[in-house]
């Protein structure tokens, strides 16, 4: 896709964006504030900009008169970039924005790290887990009436040097028919042993030549959403990806309520069935999307937190939520996908990622494996931030981990107008330093109906940096704007007026919301700090941060540092791996090397129970400020505050 | 039980029998003919004998007058031995029997060979397949909150030196509950690897100390009957044994009809379900018999012919009955007993004995393993005689096998009054060389209602040796007895008159019946001969015969040699192992050594398809005589015939 340069005047800030990007998003990306409160739906008419040179597509609205259009006015939220353009932010915003006082700070999100098959090969990490061989076997005769399976095994021995084979029962069952369907021309699927001295398993036999179709499925069993990917084992390409809400959601949003339900008679079986049902829905979607034949799937790898894994494997979870928080097991044996209830061929083995503890589960281990953390020499902080935040610190030599309960704020929970990152959620925000008017971007560019985690984080950071709230998260009661007000004894900021929302109410952010966010970020920061100090390190020693999880993808790194969620460091040292659980599941599908290494990694990873670590509460209390009680930890924020 | 000596006069033949034995059976055993045709029910009154010294119990009947009783007359069929006695066979029989002409030949059945755990230990063959350990684990604390399974594995590592463990999913599922039921005091069941470099599996965990209860189940899946044994793994004792007719019987008596049925839609699943259902009935009976807790069963081993095995494993059997007779597989992977549908704990692994070919199956391999044939230096002929006779020749260095279709005669099939070996079946027979009056023993000592395989074999041998039939099996038409007669153009011998049977008809043996037996024995003998000549040997080289199967147990060895079913050799060199399939299954339960060796044995065993071996038909034709066309092969018979 072609890219174009936008120059924003009068700041002379340039940004390159993809063709078709909306001007308002480009401005936010560039750190240019333009008042806008309807989320990009074009109804507030505030985001007027002037196209000074070049052309944009659309951007018209009945909020613009023909004369305005004639002069080059467009609504930034509707206008799409189709070539290089110069855009002037009109005087109303320009002055409001206090252009002279403000450093334009382009948005920094984490660099996205992706791994692929070629890279694995280059790094010598490629050990194919599943291979297909096309064979033309001699047909039996009275003089040569070996058993079908013996014929197959002997052929593989003689012609392919396969000397250590075992044959699964489903293959034995298929062999008599499959061999005779196409004159003993068949494709055999071989599953390589994960451990070196084990045997190769013949897991499938298909008539004819199917060697060009060899797929894997990777599944992330999230508490909220279950994602699946169909992967082509030939080249590592993702052929399809889909997600479905975990059907367990109707029995509770978090793992605790699920465990409580599972403790009731029949509850565990219900939880198992719901999770399995959701995975099957995901499977059916990825097969539909890709048009792939499910029979060509050779392996499935699943990763989830310890609760999700125990529920899906029908393992009694009650002790996960009771001190001393003991999981049933950390390793799960390979099992047949059909035994698990998955709608896959009966030759498919399902592998679950191992866990570390009750609250550091297979999803995190998958992230550690998939992101390559376990192989890096760099001292790395790995964070997967959600209702529970899991933290891993270490490198290829050692690993330590902990989980802390951040509460649901990062996912929009416990926030007055909080919502998940879905259409209509405020996902980005900027505030005019003079007028305190907002610039609001929503997912889907529609009128806002709530605020999601990343929107909340950015909003609080902006409010703090604009001096609207203080380091305790309390509103400055003296500012002259009707957007800041007290209602029922609680102070709040109006993100969008009633008529610019989908909810027929003013969309606000309250002091209580802000307090919840501060608790959440404080818990995560204190968790990192505690884990670091337990291993004798400090934030300054960290060479790299890996962010995983849905939350990490949209987070404006500068803002996350501004509120003290992330330690201050070079944003280029922060990478985002997306859904770490899914990534790890995918990588395990591509090479046995990761399956082999993971057991060692789980042995190596030391788990710290923060609730059993005395210093954690002290660190937590100290972190209940913006950005932190100890401002010296955040020199850049300190410098900005000074100015 | 005490034993007593019976002296039969006037022959002065002595035999020692167990207390309570009936006189008529003892006489048959001793080779003493006493006319008797009602099977021992006491209705014909022919078997009068005189007790000359000592006492017997019972033996009274309304066929004996008070005077007779006073004189010491008793009915041999009803009288039981309770002390040493002298018994005179009265003059009527004495003269009839041509006492001076006849050599008394005591019945020789094969020596029974049994193997037990102590013997395995002495021979260094004991590798326990399953072991139980009682453990008192430390309870978890906040400082020590390892996963339950990790706690278990670590404890086994530290306190029991178990360094290579894997834990099955059913164990993981049980662990959280089982550990907490009795304060972390549990019994762990460990399944040892069959192959040396593999890991030990933790297959079960039970609260408290259950180490004294560790059982195995052995199952023989016969075409007709399914037998099971409950075995105590501590000492190898059989705690219970039961058999049930294979429920597949209602779909046909032999494997071919079962295969044909399995080829119909749903037929295979039906056959599987019927076999599994029968095994479950057998299991329930052995648990009831022994009062054992099914949960204490740790392993199950099954053996059956190739068809029974494929049907029970739901493997398409159609090619087993079609040239070139290709089985799906000869090795079957271990599988979970519950996956098979067996009503056993979900921790139990089921192992099926491997097969050699379509008609030499796991039952025969089990016999070869269980009887120790595969370890003996002696050149051995192993025979399992039924509708299909399987033959193995070899020793510890090499093995060759073949199957031949004997037809159903040995099991009473295709015989006018043929029946299975059940109550009322003529099972033993002797004929008076002068009067041609019979001595008939039936199973259960009731009036006869048919004749079973061993009765048929003995009857034909006696008729032949008494000159009633010639070497082609044709009746001597000139004998003066109304027992030999022609009916509807077919000659026959009356075993029992109408009023002495349960069937309200004369019970007869026809020339056609005799012809069928000759075909059956000819097929088996020719099979042995062909297999021997294929490996460059002859009968004289055989050092030992092992008989397996229900048929072998009752066979009078001299009679089997007399008709030419077995080669003439010292009866002491013939051993009977009973149900070889069940024996092998039992032995595999006791030691992994046999499981380890069996794969090598199947590789070593060369299968010969008799239908593809040209000489077989020649050998068969030559064997269609009593005892054989070449009488020099049977010098003892020749000598008796000369006399």
C-alpha cells in the first residue's frame, strides 16, 4: 500500500501514513491536537482543518458550508489521505493548543515483533514437528502378504530411512481402506518426537498425494476471548485467524467466578464443554475463512492461563483460588484432540503449554517461548497486562515470574463508562492545554459509547500532563471549563457531551475511575519492582521490555510512562508481540525445538507469590501516585512537570 | 485332598485317584473297560462291579436287588471312592473284554504345564510392570506451593530414586482431590516402561495405603468364549477366573461369518460392541467372584486371534478373508482401557498381543510367550487345535508358523450328534473288543445328548483299534452286533440307545462323522508336516509338543496318535498349557520381560501360508487315512494292528 506524507501547519510536523488513513488519526499519531469530540463520526463538526496543498478524499459534512469547502475546509475525522498534503490546523485550535508552549510528541507505540519460519530456519531452530511423505507402495501378492501397516513401515524404513516408527491406532484403522483407495499410493504423516531418543509416530495416512497440505492449528484460550490460527506448516504462513468470546463468559468475567462455578456439581464439566465448544466455533471459522480441509490439520497447540487450562482439561480448579494457590500440575501430557472434544481428525495430538503456577500460566510461558525471551541475552521485562498482569524478568540464563491482580481497569472494568476495546470505545485522547477541549478517537470512528483501557490510560496521562489532575489523580477544581464539574459529590471530566455520544448521556471520566486506574498501574509497577528487587535488580538494569496481550498493542508508550505504568526508557527498547499466547502456540507448531525447550524453561522459571512477599505492599503504596511517589524514577515526566 | 488306590480285578490294574472320584471314571482312566451306555446317570444298570475289599460311597440303584447289594455289587458310575478298594469287574464284562487279548493301557493326557511368578523370578525374567508406592507427602504451605503433581514427582524422585517420570492426564485429574482426602498420604501406581530407555508413567494415585492391592486382568478373546482372570500382582495368584460366550456368536460361529457381518454398514461397530460387552460381563464376574475392588486393577492384557483383535479394535477386517489374506497390522499400540469401552479405571492401559498374520494371531503368540516356547532350546511343536488349527515349530532361536482349517469337527461341528464340550456330551469312550458294547462317559455324568470333540476322537480311535472301522473309516459290515447298522444308506454305530439318552433318539456315530474327523485330523497333521518340511525337518526331530486350547486338555494322547492327529512320540514329551492365549495374557501381566520380548518374537516368527505351499495338498491327501497312508510313521499302531 502506498504511503503519503502529511505536513501539519503551523507546527510543521510531518508524518507518513498509509493511503486512506483519516486525517484526524494521522494528527493524533503525529501528536497534533485537533478538537474533536464525536469520535470521528462527523457530527460535532469541530475538527475542521484546511487543506493547503494536495488533495484529500471525502471530509465533507453539512457542518461545513459550501464557502468553507471552497476555502479548503474539511472535517479531519472524515477526510482520507490519498496523496502528500499540507494541512493547516485552523487558528481556533492553533491558539487553543498553545502551540508555542507545547512540544509536539508523536505517538509511540511498541515496535511489533514477529517471528516466522524463515527466521527459525536461519537461527537453526527449525525441527519440523510434522512431515508428510508421498509413497507408492507395492501392492500385496500371495508371496508378499505382509500386514498393511508392516508394508507401510518397511517402505518408510527402506526408502526414507525411517528406522524408529510407531503407528497409532487411528492409522491402523484407516490403513486397510486408505491403501486400497488409490492403488497403494498414499501420503503418510509423521510426527517427530519432541525428545531426541523417542520414536517418530505415523499419525495419519491419506490416499493419494496430499503433501502440499499440511496444517497446524494454534489456539489461545483466553478468559474473555478464544483465538485460533490456521498455519501452513510448509511456510509458516497464517492462513486464517479468528476469535470468539469464550462461552464461559456467561458464568462470570474473571477466572475466580469460573472456578467458583466449577466447584458446583457438574460445573467443571459445564466449563469444559463451553470452552471446547468455543474452540470448535473458532476452528469452524478458520476452516471456513481459509477453505482448508480440516483433515489436513496435523497438530494443534493450545495455550491458556492455568485456570483456563485446568477447566478445559477438566481438572479440579478449586485450589487455584485458595491459599497457598496450588495448581494440579504444571505439565500436561499430549492428548488426542478428539478426546478433548475438538472437531479435528482423530490423528491429531493436542499439546497444552505448561504452566508455572496458579497465576502464571501457559499463556505466559507461550509468550516467553514465542517472543524468544528465553533465548535472548538481553535482560528483559515481559509483561502481559490485563485483569491479571503477569510479569517475567530474565533472559536465556534465568527467568523469574510473578502475577499481580491489577483489577479490571485496563479492560474497562470498574470504570463508570468503561468498556472493552470494541466499536465506539474511546481509544485515544488528547487535551487542549488551554481550553481543555478534547480530541477523541474511537474504535470504528463512530460516536463514543464508552472508554476502553488504552483510551483511559491516555486520557489520564493527558489530564495529568495538562495539569487537569494532580499526582494523586484529583481534579484541579480551579480550571475554567465546564467540562470539569462535580456531580453527586464526585468530580469528573466530560469526554463527550450527550448529543455527541451513542448513549444519550454525557460521557465522563470520574475521580473514582482515575483512582481505579492508578491502583491498577500501581499494582503492575509494584509487581515489577518487587520481582526485580527479589532478584537483586532494578528498573535501570532492564535492557528490553516485551509487551504482550491485547492491551499492549494500542498503548501509547509515552503515556504509559507518564502515568507510571511502564518505567521510563527508550521506546525503541519496547517491543510488542501481540497475543503472546497465540504466538507461542503458533511457534510451537512450527518447530519441535520450542516444544523441547519449554520443559526446561518451566523448570528454570522461578515463581514469586507477591502476596507472600513483604515488600510488595510497600512498593504498591508508593506507586499510587502519578507517576510515582519517587518522581526521580521518572525524570522525563519530572522535567515536563517542571516546565 | 487325600488319594486312594483302586485295584481292578481280574486285571490287577491299579490306579490312584482322588477321594470322591467315581469308579467308572477311574476305570476309564486305568484303561479298564466296563460296559456303560447311559453316561453315568445310573439308568442302564450295566456298569455293575463288585467291591471285594474296602468301602465305596453310594453306588446303589433300583437296578440292583438287595441281594446284589449284599454281595457287594455297586453301579460303577454312581460309586465314589473313599478309601483303598479292590474292585472286581464281573464276569460278563470280563469275558467280553477279552481280558487275555487286551493290553490294559491307562489313559494318557498331556502333562499340564503351569508357570508362576516364583518361577519367573528364579529364571531372572521378572521385571515388574506395575508397582505401587505408599507416600506421605509434605502438605503445601505458602512457602512451598508447588503444583500437586510436581510435589508428587519430586517426592518420588528424592525418596524413591524415580528420576524419569511422566504423569498421565487421569492422574492429574485425580491428584487435587486424592492428595487432600487423607492429608497427602497416598499410594502412587507406577507403570514401568516396556522398552528400556523409556520413562516410568505414574498411572494412578489413591488416597491412603493401597499397596497390598495391585491387580492385573488377563483376557482371552476367543471366537466362541471370552475368558478373563484376575491376577494378584504381588504373588501371581489367579484370584478369579470366568468365561462367557462371545456375544458375537449370535452373528455366526466362525471368524468368516463375523467378518462378513462386519463388512455391512454398522457391522464392525456392532461386532466391537458385542465383544467389549462380553469382556465387561467377564470382568464383572471376576470382580464379583473375588470381591476385589475394580479400582485396584492396574493393567489389562488381551489376546485373541487376528479377527477377534481387529473386531474389538474396530479395525476393518475384510481383507483377512480375501486372498492374499492381509491383516491391517500385526502390532497394536497400547491404549486406554476406557477408550476401548472396558469398565475399568481410567488409568488402566490395555495391551493387545501382537499377531503374525491373518490366521496366526495374538492368541497363538500369547501361547508361544506364555508356554515359554520362545525360550526353550528344545525343538518344539506347538499346536492349538480348534476349527482353525495353528501350528508353531521352533525354539528360542527360530520360529515358523502356519494355520490350517481343520473344520469344526474337533469342536463337535458337522457331526450328526456333535456338540460343544458341555453337560451331557460324550467325552470318553471305550469299546468291548468282543461284544462291541460301549463304555460311555459324559460331562456331568448324565445321560448323553451328543458327542464332543475329545469323545469323537476317542470313539473313532477305539472303533479303529477294535477293528470296527478300517483305515478309511468305513465300518466292518460283518460284525455281529446290532449297534452297527445301516440307516438311509449310511453306516453307523449306536453309542447309546434312545432310552439311555436325553434326546429320545438313538445316539449314533456315522461314517460321515468319521470322515469329517479324518479330514480334520488330516488337515492338522498335514499342516505340521508341511511346515516341518518347509524348514527342512521331520516329525522325528521334534523334542516336545505343547498342546494349547480347550481341545488339548481332555485328549487321550494315545488315541490322538492312534488316529494320526499327533505324531507318535513319548507322551511324557507332550505338555498341555491349557488356554495358551489366557496364559500368555497372564504372563505378560506379571513381567515386562515378556512384553519386551514379544516384539522380537513376532519379528522372528516366519509365517507360511499353507494355501500357497504346493506340498500341503499332497500331505493332506496322504493323511486321510487312519492313522496315515504311510503306516511306518506310526509303528506302535502298526504293531497293535498286526496283533
